[in-house]
C-alpha cells in the first residue's frame, strides 16, 4: 500500500489494485465499503 493506493498480487499471480477514499475501496468501477445502510 502506498498512500491511498493498494496493489495486490495473489499466490497464483492474480493482481488487483484500487484507491481508498474515506474508508471506501474503489476498484474496477465498483466500490467496497465496511458500512451497511
């Protein structure tokens, strides 16, 4: 993780990255939030 940017590499070589903003992860047009409404 560098600043608000996260880069992931799995054991099989799978990669993913995204940006955090206000505790929400934005990745590939989606967002992942720890909050439920």
